[in-house]
C-alpha cells in the first residue's frame, strides 16, 4: 500500500499520509490532540487502508497489567493448573501473536505499571508471561496510541522511556469548512444554515474567556440534531443548553454553576456572531 491512498475522511489528508508513512517504516506512533479531533478514527482508517488487523484497547485509570497482557482463569487453574489452556490472552498478547496493530486509545490515562509493560514489547518484541514463558511478536506487530494533551483532567504524563519509543503526530481542530462537512456527514442534515450556526457556536467555546477546554465537532453535531427537532426563535439556544454542558470545561476559579455559565457563553457568542455568517438565533 502506498502513501497516495485516499482516506475515507473529511480533511486530514496530510496527517493520514504521515501516519501511513510511519507504519510503513515499522515505527510506533503516538497521536496527540484534544478530545473529538478524530485521533481514533484516523488510526483505524490507516489500519484499514493498509489491510492491517487491529486490536483495540481503551485505556483508563483502572486498567490493569493483567488486563493488557492476559490472565489465568481461576476455575481453569483449579482444574488444569497454570498451563496454557488456563490462560486468557489480553489484547497485547493477541496483537503480538497475530502480528496485528495494537491501537491504544488514551494511553496517558493508564497507570504507570500498565504503561511499563509496553517497554519490552516495543523494544525487544517480547512479552513475558509468568508460568508460561515468553512469546515473540509475529511480523507486523506495531503500536499506535492516542493521548489527550497534558492539561486535560484525568491524564498523566507517560514516562520519558516509553515516549522515546514512539514517533509523535499532533492533531488540532479542523477548519470551519471541514467541521461543517463533518457535521453534515454525522447528522445527515441538509440545513446548511443550521449546521453553520452549530459549528460557529461550538467553535466559539474554544476561545471564550470562561472556558478552560472547549467543545469538539461532536458537540456541533449534537447541537444541530437537537435544534433540528425544535421550533421557535430559541431553538438553537435551547439545543446548545443541552449539548454543551457535558462537553465544555469551565475555569476552576469561577463561582457560577455550569448551567449559568453555559447560558452566558451562548448569549455572548450570539451577540458577537460574525455578520458574514448571517447567523440568527433560531
């Protein structure tokens, strides 16, 4: 597969080419960017384009080393003992044994111990399983991981040693026009003005003085869908009051509750709307 593969994505052509090139070079890749910029989909589409098998892991702070590598099933151990038949392979074991692409979503939400398990797998292509022995990765085993920027709540820094085993691809929010196209694709709506209003309002949360972390294009899609089912002059505002609170993180030193802040944010944005967009409260 060559680098001129046309990805089934809206935008991201250059990033897609870079990801493909990294995989073709046999390297492991860390994709970093805010929530909702398409990190997961980009990795999945690259794997599909290269016809690569993929094993997915969704990381969180409760993820254990055994869940990643595999574990012994207690009832089977009682019956058979610590033998291969009692072992239940985890995603790392499966990806290594199959020569697959291990896709780790939100690597920097995993505990340090889990992250450290990856070091010998990346360096030596070897995984040690207690009481069974070691397995050598089959040809083709690679890791693509995603992480949110360090300023996001609930994430930690991955170790310098682990970071050194990855190449880095940074993603940011896409252009206004691309986000309009994404919302149209996600929602199936044909109301271009409504889509533009939803995208404009959502993008405005990313640089509002009240906001620590703004909303992604997923918020714009939800906002547009809800507003499309409402009537009246306040449809857009009512939809935003439902779609934005779970996707916007306000600054910690603010005393008002989230609902009050969302209303203020919406009103500020609608007052300052760009005349060229011809935006009007619905």
